[in-house]
């Protein structure tokens, strides 16, 4: 602008050109055209997020943010962050509620910032809770081992949505196994497709693993960002250009990329999980796909995936939830039984308590049975060897060891005396006196 004004100084033509430029800028701002003319809350206003809050704000859902940590003291995140865990530096005494780099705080604010002032950041699901899971080392590098451990931790601690707004080009088997572990335990995993679309366009992981929602980024004009990585793994596109977010120490910034787009989809997933707590992760993902606004080439394409996420349609559509399994990884099947929510109104802790009593009763029965068995054996040993049952043979019939011996019983004396008449007494016998 300064160059135009300077060039036109002293001439009506110069001022005319300046007026045209200023008018064009004003018209663009009024029309909401270029990304730089968008408002700080375009991703909230243009997608009817405030209307969705009349249905749900994401209450009761925990979102795990695998990132640089989250500054829990930021005014827009006060009360929104629960203690997590720092897997990045190898310690077990940190809870992830500090953020030396700022990226994690920004993602947490896109998901759940509660706003409250003209300058404040607004999250998609301000009723949800953030659980920070730090996966960065003290440098700027991401630890693959920490990433895998954090994914498993999320699956084991009731976290229903996981936001991974960082990726890498290495396909590590232990990270893939951790992802499958979480998917089998009913977790929605959302990951950034990457920001290499106008470069080498490398495939990123874990976004490209089956079952994961890989997210591309759009600008305020709803066009895909040139830097957004594109490939057959992309599932959805979401607001990722000029996103106003919170930063550590009460600061803010305007940022762009597939990172905030990923956090945005994670927030929408939290809204769905809050509105439909009986739905599986697969049913939540299916609803997001079915209600997406098809953009670009008709049908699924490498840039927008199935389309631009439509939070309002996802929350208000009367489509049936569909099958329970993850549509992005049908081979995994439905979540395992232990991953299902506790039935009959039990919480996870109540269910665990019930199983404790079951195991205790079984243990007591085993102990009592063992004691009874030992006592019976002792009593039998005191009675001596047990006589065997009579054989199948009758009196006088041959047994298994030959014929039974003849009876040697002597006849009893009778009233007629002894020896009987007609028989000789044995030698030396004399009648009694």
C-alpha cells in the first residue's frame, strides 16, 4: 500500500489506484473472502457451533492431547485441564500441565477453550476436559516411544478421544500396535495429515494407519490449504487456516495448518460422544463421514477425504448410528468386551469392585474344597485299608485265584451223643467223664 501511495503522489491517477486497493480490501473483509480477512471466530460462527451448544458442549468427555503439554493456568483453559502425564523426558512425576513450546496449549484451546472476552479463544467443545499427554523431548523432537506409551495410557484411563496434531514419516510397528490397542478399546483417534502438500507430500503417521481419522486443513474460504498433505488416507477436512488460539502465559496467536484442523475434528468427536454416550467410536466416526460436506471431486478424494466436517449436521441428523465397528478399519471388528462401557449403570470402578467379590468368592470356595479333601483323606487313612467288594462268584464257585477252600467246620454235638451212630470214633478217643 505504501508503494502505491508513494507512486501516485502528486497525481490523480495514483490516488485513484490507492482508492481501488482500499475498496477491494474492504469488500473482501465484508464478504469474508481471503483467509487473512476472516474473523477470529470464523471456525465457530461459520459452522453453527454456538447453536450446537444448545444440545451439548461436550460434558463428561475426556480428550487426550498428545503434544507439548498444556498450560493449565491460561485464563481460557482454567478448569478445563485435568492432570495428565509427561512421557517425553522419561519422568513420571510431571502431569503435562505446563507447556514450554505452546503447540499443545493451542490445540487444547481449539478443542475446549471457554472464551469469555473479545480477545479470548473459543473451543469447539468447551464442556469437555483436556488430558495433556506430553510426547516431546526437551528439544523439539517427538519421541516415538513416548507417543506409543501415551496412546496406550489414554486407552487405559477412560479417554474417549485422542488428538495427535503431530506426525512423522516413519511407520513404526510399536506405534501401529499402540493405535490398534486403543482402537480395540473404543477410542476415537484423530491425527494430522501433515503440512507438506506443496512439497514432497510425504505420508504421515499415525494419520495413515487404518482406523485413524486423518485430517486435512481448509482456509476460511472452504478451499483446501495448499500446504495440506493429500493422499488416499485423508478422511476429513476441517478449519485450519487463521485459527485464533491460546498460548502459554496468557498469550494468543493466529496459526494455520492441519494441526488446528485435527484439534477441531477432535472437538466435534467429543460433542458426539457426549450427545451419544452409548455409541461406539466406530459409530461416531461413521456419523462424521456420513454428514461431511462433500467438496472437491465428487465422492472421496485425496484432498478433502469424504468432505469438510459438518458439526451441526453431525449432531442434528436423524441418520441411524449404523454398525458398531470402525468403518476405517473393518478388519479390527467391534471393540473388545472389556472396552465396552460398564452395563447396568455401573461405572468402571463399580464394575471392577464387582469382579473383586467374584474372585474372592471363587478363592474361598477353592480353599474350603481343598480343606475338605484333606480331612476326608486323613479319616480314610485312620480306618485302614478298605475291603474290596465281593466278587461275582457265589459260594463254592471258583474265584480269581482258584476254588475257595473247603469248610473245616466240625459238626456240633447233638442230643444222641457223639460219635454219631454207625461211625467209629477216632483213635485214642474216650467218652468224657
